[in-house]
C-alpha cells in the first residue's frame, strides 16, 4: 500500500540475499541497511524498518484490515 519510492526501502529479510536462514526471516521483519554515519541512521531507509521491527510480532504477523491495524497500533502507542 506504500508508494513505490518508499516500498523500495522496505525489503523483507527473506528477500535480502544471505538472510534466508535467520530466525527473523519468518517474523515479517524488514531488512535494515547498514550505515557508517550518524546521518544515515536517521534516514527513512533505516528509521522506517527499525520502527516496523520494533512492533510486537502479533501486530506485524496479523492479517488486519487497515482500520483494525490503526486501532491496534494506537492502543499500543497510547497505553
């Protein structure tokens, strides 16, 4: 559901070469690119997947509709 320019930054760990045997490959986590600078760590390519990976597994693995996902996320953030 994301625009193409943002979807390019959000690659699952199963797509990333050499990561098929990791435990995170089955938990719908996103691959975080390695950066060498402090500025790179604050980019959308790093902070977006980091925020997604910090969500509970139950929220990431579910087949919620968009409205249900938003409700669950709001309940989690404002607890």
